[in-house]
């Protein structure tokens, strides 16, 4: 596995009292166990130079799952040592560009053979099946991929919880989450006695999601809104206090804060403090290329 680069920005692990423990560098993900690698920790707009949402799940040294493929994540995917030859499942949460636009770039030029999961559509958004056809199909935007990709599409209905994928002891379950009028899927991944939840973008308004992620070892949350958010942001994204209440109610082992959509470090610290008022477990503030053990 190719080592990830060192970063001048330390990872922050925040406890209940917001005591900071600083990681000195970003080493390669371990070759055993389950590791979450953050390829993109930013959100829409200026995110302090972060790539947009994308994650690789390493299982015993192999890059098995890619969750989201947001803008700017292509270079980090290759730098991580992940390969489409190992990726068995690409799971897209929804079809906003900051979660899906980089998939063709990651695949270029080699292509790949993999399962692709994502939401069924509505009047405003295509289904994952139509998305794939529009990108890679005959007369698609990237018709050049004809013969280079072999994609098995798995369409996930946001209106119900369902098993999405299972292979080699890895099970992926999905359920719809409230993100305005955007069909959006949150995922839960289980391997042996380890589990990780991906919240995706959501308002945290559905109590069923708390049951869906209950007891996961690691929960990835997307902190795109401040506590006083209004307008479109408030309609699409949870506040820090809502995230903290969700994590506490679900009794998750640790929270990974990602999809950070601010260029102001002070604003981020304020949001983390509010989160910590409601959830007293460990909180990891993600940075691009950070590896986190799921344990």
C-alpha cells in the first residue's frame, strides 16, 4: 500500500472537554483490520483547501469500498494507494456534485469493474441507473468509457431500509435520510464485530436513523451548517447540536467530523464545542488523507 502523504494540518481528536490531542503525521493505513481513509473532508464552497466528500474503506490492507466521490478527491484516491482493481463497491450517497462528480476522473483512463450503489431518483434528480447511463452509456457524456467499465448498478430506494451489498463478510445497508428534496442514502457497513455509519448530508430530523446507526463503532457526520444556520443550508443540513444529540442517542463509539464547509477555523471550533455539549465520546476532526481505525 502506498503511504499517504504527511500533512501540515494535524488531526484533532476532541474529548468532552474539548481537550485536543495532536497527531504528528498521516501514516499509511494499517495492513490489517478495518481502516477508514478520508479522501475528501470538505463541503461545498471554500473549505480550507479540502477536497469534497470521499472515503475509502480498507479491509485487511485492501481498498474494498469507495463511499462518495466528491470534487477534488481523484488525486487523493490515487495517492492513498487505493485502486479500482480492488474496489468492489462504489456507494454514492446522492448526486450533488460535491459527492459524485469525481467518479469519471477516478476511473480515467483504466476504467474498472465494480458495483455502483446510489439512490433511486425523483423529478429533480436522476436515479443512479440513469446517472450511470448519462455518464458512461452509449451516447453518454463519457462514451469514451465504452469497453473500459463494467458497472453493476444497485438502485437503493430512499423510502425503506434495505441490504445494499454483501461480499466476503462485508455487509452494507442503506436507508434514506432527509436532505431537502434530494434523494439521499445513509450507509451502515459491518465487518465481523466492527461497524461504521455514514450519515451523508441530512437534517437529522428522522429518528429512524438513530436506530439505523445504533452502536456503530464509528459515525461519519457531515458538519456543513452552523448552529444558527438559516435558509437553504438549514433546510438541507443538521446543526452541530443535532449531530451531537444523534450520536449520543445512538451510543456510537466515536464521531468523525467531515464535510467541513467553513474557511474559518474559529467557526469550526465553535461548532465542535456545541457538538461536545451533547456528545461526550471521542471526536475526530477529519483532514484529507487521514486514516482512522474502526475499532
